[in-house]
C-alpha cells in the first residue's frame, strides 16, 4: 500500500506539473495574420497645426486652413480630441503644451479628461492592437492583453487591445508594437506648412507573419503602462 500510495502521489504530482506546463498558454486562442496596417492614433506627436506631426494632417481629417485656424466642424478633425466653441457649430482641437494636437483613441485612461493626451493610448509608446469587429466577436474587449510573435524574425512583444477599427481588412498595430517586433515602417520626408521644417512622416508598414496569443477577459477596461502590459502578458503566457 505504501508503494502504491507513493506511486500515486508521484503520478499525481507529475500530472499536475505537466498540466501546468501545457496549459500556461491558452492555445485555443491563437490568431495568425500576414496583412498589417499601421496605427498612429493617440501618438503625442501625430498632428500639429503647422503640419509638423508624424502624420499628414489630412490623415486626421484636417485641412491646412482648419489646422492653422484650429477651427473644425463637428465631423471634421476626427483624428484629434476637440471641444465645441461656445454655442457655435464650430469646434477647436485641444493642444498640448508643446503645441501638438491631442490625438485621440477610444478611452484608454478613463479617469483622465478629454483634453489630456494621457486619456488616450500613445501609439509611440504603447504596444497595442486595434480592436475590430472580428476581435469583438472573439470576446476581446478594450484593454485585454495579448502576446505577439513575429514568425519572420523571432521577435516577441506583449501587447494590449485598444482603439477601434471598423473593418477587418488587416491587423492594425501601433508604431510601438511594430518597432518592438522589428517590423519595417515606411516613412517619407515632408514639410511643415511654412516650409521651415522638414518632418519625417509615417506612411505604412510592411506585412509580416505574426502569431498572436490573446486572452479574453484579461483586462479591466482601463489602460496600463508598458511595464504593466509586459508583466500581465508574461504571467498569462506562463513565462
């Protein structure tokens, strides 16, 4: 009986250990893609009244006249956070201390005011995947966690789901996630409106073979710092 009990105990321990090893990663929730798009929404330096941002102002629905006057109709300037001017039909974009417009995403840090860049996910620093209809169908919600592997070069990165894309034509990721995965991003030299400054503009991203582990219900609906995203992803991956 003692021998049997010892064997049973060892077998039970082995099963528990192997189970822990094999279930650390939820392999039932893996997505693969080769077609990518670049998202710079929320980037602190995305748009500027003098067209000095990482994106052309037209990308955010802002003409030269609208940008320089900082005056928009309600359905214009959709790439930036804005407020109504008095009782008029016009709106003005919130400006940061360094002169850049506040670029918006869906709320990331909900406790921050709409006028603050901290309310939105900064695409320059936050490695995020844009939510889309298919992701929502899979049960993913704003600020759930993911772990991404670039199968072309072996690089890996933790990520968080945020912002929203209306279509599923391609997987849209932030500049920070693209850089973390070593994915080439196309740029082009552009000029400010007054032609006094040459600015590097981001235009697109190369498609790569990615493998994404995603974890439903892993977020609380509120944003996380880069280190918090990494810590959560490592725990979920059993690393």
